[in-house]
C-alpha cells in the first residue's frame, strides 16, 4: 500500500496517532541527522569524557552495568523531550511554566542553569588543558580567547547548522573503541560487568554512579532536545523519524562512553593509576595512538567542547527565555532575540570566570556531573507526568513501556542520589 | 513589505550586505557585485522565495541591473500540510488585545486558520464548539477573570509558528496547544 493510501485509510479511522505514523525506508534511515544525533554528540562533552575516564580509572568496569541500564532510559527520556515539544508545539521550560506554574518551573530551570554554567566552566578548563597538552601553552592563557571565540560563534553565527559539521570532530572518540581493543582488556570481565550488576556501598562508588548517570541522562539535553524540535518543526507526523534520530544519537553516545570506560579501565585501573590531569586521561589512548595519544585526545576534547559548550549555553538561554516568555532561538539573529543571547553571553562570562579561578579541572568536571545527577530525576518525573496526561498529549500519550522505563530512570537516579547523600553524611566526601 | 524589510533593501543597495535579513536572518545572504545582485540561501516556504525574488526584481533599474536567484532555494520539507490539525488557545487582558494578536499572527505567521474566534464573556457560549471538553474549565477560569481568549485551529505544522508567535511576540498571559487531531472535515 502506498504511503498516501495508507495515510488516507488511517485518516478514515480517525486517530491522530495512526494518521501521523510514518513508514521509513532504508534510505530515510540513512538520511536521519537531526537534533537527536547532535544531542548524542553533545552528551559526550569534555565533562562526560572526564567522568567516564575517572569512573574507568577508579572503578574499572564495575559500573558498566549502570551505563548499559542507562541507555534505554536515556533514549526514552530524550524521546519524551522530543515528543512533548512536537505535540505541545512549545519548549520544555514554557511547558513547565504553563502546566505547573512559575513556582515549579523556576527552580527546575534555574538549577539546570547553575549546573550548565559550572559544566561550561569545567569544559572550558578541560579544552584549555587539552590544548596545553599539545602546544605547551599554559591553559590559563587559553581560556579567555577560547571562550570569546565560542561565545561569538554561538551568538553571531547559525550554530545549529554548524554543529552538523562539528559532529565529525567528536568522531575522534571512536578511537576509544580501537584503543579499548588494543589495550587487551579481559573481555569476560567486561561482558560480566556489563550484564551483572555490581553494587558497592562506598562514597567513591556512589559518587561515580551519580556522576555517570548525571552525565549520561543530562538535564540540559532535555531542554536542548525540545527546543531543537521547535526549531526543526517536524511535528508529530515525523515522530518515528524523530525517535530514530534520538535513538541513533543516544546509542552512539553511550557506545563511545562504554569504550572510554573499557579503555581507561584496561590501561589505568589495572595499573592503579588515577586520572588527575588531562594527560592522565589521554593515556587511555596510548595502546592505539602511542606517542600521538595526547594529540588525539586533545582533538577529541576540543571537538566535544566546541559542540557541547554552545549547547549548554543555549539550553540555559532556552530555559530562561521560556520562563520569561522572551523571543528565543539560535536561528534568530542576535538583535531579534536580545534577551536570549544576553543569557548566552552571561553564561559564557561566568563560565570563563569559573574556569580561570584555581579549580581542579577534573574535580570540577566530575562534581558538575554529580549536580546534574541530583537535578535530573526531578525533571524526569515532571516530564513523565506531562507525557502521561491524555489532556495534554491526546493520542500521543506515553505507552506502558515508555512509562515503565521512564519511571525506572527516575527511580534509579533517586536511589543513587539517596545512597550518595547517606554515604556522604556518614563517611564524608573523599579527598 | 514592512518598514524593516524596506530598510534592509535600502541598506543592501547602499552596499551594506552584511546585515541579516529582518525575517529570514542568516538563512539568506546577499551580494552586490557592481550592478549584479545575488541572493543565496535556504528558505522554508515557496511563498517566501517568491516574495523575496519579487522584491529583488522590483529593484532592477534602481542601482541593480541584474538579479541572480539561482542559489536561493526552498528547503525540501517532508511534512504534509493538512494531515493533522491543532487548536491553539491564548488568553489576553481584553478583546482589543486579543484582536491585535490575531491580526499579528495572521500577518506574520502567514497561516490560514481552519477556524478562529475571539471569545470573552459576551460570547462565551461559543466555547463548546471551539474548545475540546478537557480544556473548557481552563478557558472558563480565564473568562471569569474578564480575560479574552483567542482560539485558532490550524494545520499541525503551522501550529508551531502560531504558538511561537503567541508566546513570544504578543501580550498573551497563557497559551495552550490542544493535542493534534484528525482534520475537522474527516
């Protein structure tokens, strides 16, 4: 049956969901690159790579199961962010404000903005440290010019268009896959740790778990995804395409993360080495790149930062503009949405200030992800309540599997947060 | 053509070709080489391209001898207009403000609503015909406060533009998109 005939039949049946359902050919699948794939690229920001490196170096493969478990959760949460925008025709911040009022929406958005700015500062620091690795120029001198260039590009150029090209730079992290194989890990350990949960009740383990969940299921990506859908204007009639776009982006993101952990676990954990500097993190690439490991790591971190930092700044701006009802959108020129771009500019300034203050870069990256892990479940619950409401979603209300995985995501993150709070309260923070 | 677009064209003819277009922003670029005007870029709709080409050609003989629009294209869109419809509701202080918002949306969104109405206390009985049952109480609460409500039923893809304009460009207090539905004629 042709596409038109199928949709005509569906139209006669009359449910919006049936009418909107689209058949995708193999050629369609090959052409899918949208906000989902870009979100997947932005998910593995320098903070993410640092977190996975720290996790691999400190816990080996012990938390692979958590990453495996987080993958369907990440896909479902991002698909919900996309769906809610395509059904309600507005971004997440506006939807939170119009549905729950400013009392709920404001803290949700502001917490996300705080975590974003800290992450931006940490990402800037990581990028500067990566450049220092290959050029020898002290990272402190690199932060301001890097922030200035990125801020200018985000404000004055069409970032969404550019990010499609920048995605190729993140492809460098695919080298972690080769590095992981060349490091000759014990594959039976890797497979067992991926499918058999290994829970340890220690502060280090819980911090790593919350940070890993926080960097994987990240609040800013919910806002970015929903705003991206508003700018793309695909609608519910392209929901299958959107879901596939999100699925591909998130699987790629977590696959890379998995091999970062395996590579760092095989190279660093087995030798009891710690990740304290960018040079330490780059060592995981040595089995693949040898003396060029630092250069390769630097290119990857710079690419990841170029994609993620503007996404973080823009997510904050989308959130604040959605709360205030301001004009917004990276497709708009700066003079057409001044408040939106002002938030982006201020985010860059504060992040730059954080980066040039004497903060330990790896610690800053790691703790910003812990903060994300604490905020995310709150936002996931709000999103689940919206996407389960027939009044707001009509025929596009969540199915039982989506609800099950979504509530499981919120539950796992809350449990990890509670365990972390308990461990820190009883044993204190690690040095 | 609005004043901002006219000012943009004047700036282009004066040689200031770096200014972003007031409507299409950086999606289009313009080059003026001697008396040859070249428009490049990707537009969302065929109508937008036709209007831009018309505006450019209207400037032939006014500092421009030739217009090249071979690199000005319309983005291929997979969305099918008319497949689904959606009702967008927004509340305003009074009927006059709602009327201004309605005119603004029709002019700037370039949408053709399937249905549209402004409802306040004087014609509250129309609510049942235009607003789905689940949302009637939300709207009634606003009418009870003396507010006026603009209701527009449009194509699902056009609903992005309508809600965006109502949220960001008008003085709406509140807005809502009823979930997409099968077209009302079915």
